[in-house]
C-alpha cells in the first residue's frame, strides 16, 4: 500500500511564479521571503525571555535569506572562515558565534580582527591556539569563549534523531573527560573569557527530545560551574529541530519547546539560553520548481525525467527520503510530436544525471503526469542548493527568485 499523497501547501506567490516561468528558465529556486519572515517571527514569539535565537547559516546562507531573518534573530552561527566573512558582509551589526571543528590559525586570527562575539571552542588544541592569538590583542580586550562539549544524548532523544553529533565518538567538541583540563587551561590565558557552554548533539529531534537535551546540557553546565566556582552564564543548546519531510504539515512544536525552555530558565535565574536552529527556520520558505521532460516505462514501473535533479537539490539523496512535491498541470503542448504521459498511478521522479542515485521522489501518486507538466518540490529552503554538487554533468544552473522582499 502506498501512503496517500502529501501535498504541501504551495503559497500563491510561489505557484504563480512556478507556472509563469518559461521552460528555459527552469529549474528555479523560488523563495518566499514573506513566509520566512512570518515563520521566524512566530518562532521568536514562542521563545521566552532569556532565550536567544541564532540562525545556523550553513542551512542556507543566501544573502536575501540572511537579511530577511536578521530582524527576527539575535545573531548568526557560522562554522567556517568563509561563512564568517560572508555573513559579516550580508548582515551588519549582528552578533556572530564562530563554531565548527578544524578552525585554522588564519581563520581564528581573522575572527579576532573582526571582533566575533562568541567563539565556540572545539578542542584543547584550539583553546591553546586561540589563547596565543588573543595574547596579541590590545591589553584589556577579552575574547568570549563557549566550550563545546560532546555530551551523552538522553536515551529518549536519541531514538528520534536522524543525525547524532554527540554521545558517541565524533570529531565535534570536547570530550566530557577533558572538562577539568579545559577549565585549567583557560586560567593560563587570561584574555579568554569563559562565558559558558555549547552543545549541538543531534538533529531531527522533536520538542520533547530537544527539551531533554537542553536539560542535560544545562545540568552539565551547572555541575561544571559548581565544581570550579566559575560562572557559566550562557548555555547554547544547539540546533537540530526536526523538519518532517514525510509530512510537511507536521511542524516542530515551538510553543511546547518555548514553554519547556521557560521552565528551565525559571529554575536557573542567572542563565541565558541560546539555540541555533538552521533547517527548521529556512526549510519551509524554499521551493524547487521544474518541469517534466520525459515519461517512460522501465521494467514494470514508470519514470518521469525532470529538468534538473539532485545536482541542484541533493536533500532527498543525502537524507534518503522522497522530497514532497506538488504537480502543476500544464495543458499547452507546443511541439508537433506526441506528448508522453504516465499510465500508472505512481511514478518515480528523477533528474537528468547519468546515475541511478538521481532520484527526487519515488512512486509519487501522480497518475497521468505528462511531459511539460510542472513539478514544484517543497521544503527546499535548507540544505538544498548549497549542499549540492552543481558541476557534475555540467547542466545549467537554476534560476533564483526571492519573492516578497521587504
Ligand atoms: C548544523 C549545525 C546547527 C544547525 O543544525 P540544524 O539541524 O540545521 O538545526 C547548529 N549548530 C551547529 C554547531 C551545527 O553544526
């Protein structure tokens, strides 16, 4: 049995643009910035006081996206020198947190020059390197540091996660057994100012699992602070809020999450919490619109070959899901040759690449799909274009349309 079709709500502006573009202007990424602003404002409104919202730029760093988010977030998380330079330029005067493993000396030096607001330190080596580089700064200038830890992920949270960065051997953050040494090292580098802790342990978590993670991280911070008699006023509990690609109507419960975080901050009156979601902020505002080029049978199944493919929208290939989509039928057929059409009820949507991995969605309930019909893929606003292998096979790049600009 194939599950019933899940048709994601296609916003009017996106539908109009996807329908009116000429074939040669497809495929196209269409972003609804009005939708993005409304969503970000709702997320912000669901969060209590003393919880800061940062956006993890790696999910989608398009300048238009960053600019639309800027009024609704407290800052941006960047994970490389490239992202750092890019975000600093795209949005002025917003705090940046610089994280990520394998920071180079040059990247750290540039980050110090740019006055990055928070350094998420990932290892003892990095702490020493930052300490040495910071020693060259003007006397009295301090460098705000959050120590990133790879902490155990609570059992309940682990079950639902799609990607675990913590609680198992990974290159991310300090091992909990290094906590004592890291705090001692900080004493050798007076210009490094320990502001608190950072952890980004898993992604694909629902609100209850995220709250369990936040509780663990805060408990670790409180215990560490007590052991050393230091203040750890800030705890960044990371991102990883779930986006459900099988049912786009189910969204992360920001209200329940905000209420849970409010209980956590109420229990710790001097605590400032910070979260840094990426996917759950921008996935919903982006669409990948294209058209059917060919429809054909193969060994009992049917395939529609679309203009474009996973070299533009790699998300379904990397995550192993079917990208949710909507068909926009096009009745006009401008060619003198016959128009191919699907005969079965379900059809697999592929791209133009010469690899069987170039599948966007399997067995989609789109009976009667014809060449020339348009297909618009939803949830393409995060980890989509920017994680794709654009140059493989040298097909043209998609167009980019930012609707609802301020
Ligand atoms: C990727 C990443 C995020 C964002 O994760 P999402 O799953 O997109 O919410 C946040 N923090 C760190 C350190 C990351 O590496």
